[in-house]
C-alpha cells in the first residue's frame, strides 16, 4: 500500500534512507516487537544512551558557571537520566515510524509513540544498550593497570571517555622510575603554597589527587578529610584543585546532613549526576553516618526515588572529600578516611597574598598534571613491583592501596595511611572508650563487676564517675545503668591501646564485666 511521507526534519539523508528501508510500523497488539525494534535502532545508530544501575542515562556537559575571567575547560561532563520526552525524540530520529491512516487508507509518517518509550524505560535488567559505569573527560587507568586514553566508549571498563576539544599528552607505556619521580615532583610543586602541617599531609593531598584520576576504576576509596584550626587556610581551595584536575570544574558541594534519612535523599541525587568529586563542606560537628560508610566501601548505592516508592541503584564511583575547622570523624568512618592537615599559623590567613590563582593554574595546566599523575601510577605497574613489599593491607580499600598508596611509598614518600593515627587521637568515641577502660581497671582491676556495682562505686570515686558520665549520663545528669550496659555491649571485644571490655560471667542474672589487657 502506498506510503504518504516526506523526509523528517533533523535526520541526515543517508540515515533516513537506511531507516526508510525498514520503517517501524505502529500496530496494536505488537508492542513487545515494536519496542525490540526501537531499541535495536537506538543501538545501531550509536546514540549515546546507556544503562547505568537501574536507569537509562545520557552524557551531558554541565555549564561551568563562574564570574572568573580566566578560561576554563568545557563544562563538567556528567550524566542525566533519560526521560520519556527525550527518548521519544531520540527514537523518532533514529527510525522512520509509520501508521495506517484509516481515513486515507494510506500509511503516514508518525513520531515514536509515548508508550514505546515508557515500555523501553521500564525494562530494567533487560536492556541491550551498553552499560555505562561513568563518563570521563580525562584519561584514566583501567583495573588491569593499562591506560585508557583513546576517546570513545571503552567496553572493557564501561567508561565513556569524551575529552571534547582537549588533547592530552600520551602516557608512556613503561615510564621509568626517573620519569615517575619527575612527574611526582610536578604535582608536589603545584601544592607548594599550601601550609601543610608536615610532609605527611602533603602526600595525603597528592594521594587524593591520584585517587581522583582513577576513582572511576576503583571499587572503593577512602574519604579525604581536609582540616585546619582556622578559616581561610586553603581547605576549599585544595578540594577545588583536586576536582578541577579530575573533571575540569570546582567540586559540587553538599552540607553536612543532620540525619541518615536526609543524607540518603541527597546522596542518591548526587551519585546519579555522575560527578567525580563531591565535597561535604564546612563540617561543624563530628562527621559520622552509615550512609557515608556505605558509599565509601560499596560499589553501588540504593535508595528510594524522591516522591516515589520505586528504588534507584547507582554506582558510587566518586571521591568524597570533607572540609572543616578541626574536623572530627566518629565511629567506623574513622577507619575509612585519610586526614590532611593545614595550618597557616597566622592570625589573619585570609590576608595572605599568592603569586597565582591556583584554580586558574590547575585549569591551565590540567592536561600536563593529569599526564603526570598517571605516569606515577603507570610506572609502578610497569615495574612489576609487588604492593605488599611496600605497604600493609588497608582493609576495605585493598585495590586503592595497591594502585595509589604503594606507588608513593615505592618512590620513597610518606605513606598517606599514616594519617589515620591523627584521626585516632581526635576520635571522641575512642577517647571515651580509653577513659572508661582505664577508670574501670583502676577501680576494679580484673575483678568481674556489674554495671550497678560500677555506678555505686562511681558515687565515691571521681575518676570512675567522670569516665562513666561520658557514656551513660542521662538528661538529669545521673548515671543510667541501661545506657551503660548498652554501651558495654556495643564495645565488647573492641581492642583499644591493647585493652578491651569482656563479659566475665553472670551474677544473679546480671552480666559481669572486666577490663582486660592491663598487665
């Protein structure tokens, strides 16, 4: 039957001719087959639509909004979820659609029906479009140690490398140790203006820069906590420099959430955007939370879509930074972080003058700096060195330790994980635990004791009372035995400074406790 048609607007003549050979016919009762055809045309056309977690996404360039006059790289490369209108338009571009017009008794051109796009979007777990882990605009290192530096979609990693108009210098296949030393010195010179407390803090910062370059191919990476005793010490500047190195723009910022529920909503949205670096800015009280522990150590994060009952799953492949004055990390988060300390040691650090704007400098030299960082990492891999010869395991971050930490130690620099000792000293939970262990042992030695007996004793011993007030004081200022028992159960078996609390039997149905490890 004749087809009444004309070339659709916006489609190239060659593409139209190819699609026109086999138009997709819109027929009732044939929806599954129609959707199959639509997805195949989408794939064959090379349209940049990918599956990522439980959604379809497409890469976009976010505008780099800034009042600065210096030239920045193009806007940050990010991801946006594909919605029905966009998918309808995309499918209308990649295929010719026609339907039978009963009035004219002819086939006429049509747009892709909404129901086709809706159905395709709903096929979670059954899509055939390529899987996308992340979109990057700078070279990176693959999990096998090779360098991804050819633009396009990399099937081995699920990464889309889109550098735009920027050209990066080639990374040597086998850099020498001397080349690695020179490259590392380039990164260190860039950080020369920061008032690091000691050499260790400089190499924590360097390790965060290197982590940002390959975070997309790491299963997990520690939090980078950047702290200083005063404002205007350069914390945000350092975080922005790391972000500009990784993605060409300053890091997106979130405030410290008040609850895990609030954090879950924010984090799901941030991870969905596909940013490479995220900053929790201006930490004002101890940072903790199951949500942050989860995104640091898991390869994906799931949560409920805002305003819906449906769940969304997204990769966690970004570097998390936290900045603040006298930053404190609590609980398990302390074992998932590195600490970088800055201290300008002056009354008015905001009045300092610098030879250059570091954000501008990193942006201008970004291609050189990216190449330098990857040269350092690649040199260690190509030297066939064993990471275990240089560093001990760092639980939950073993791959990160092998890829980032070991090369720095191989080159004779400070181990960034040594900064965890400072985090331990600043951990309020650890301080309370140590105080309780010492006071309990001082009062009872190895004698098994109930919580009630300890509280009665604390009424007459100031040291024991002060320690117990840290863990079980109620709103009225009294020592609460229920809180004390709950705290002891939570810390049982946790060794701190070689000592620990252990159950030592029962007394009239009540648990006996003892502090072990003091000989």
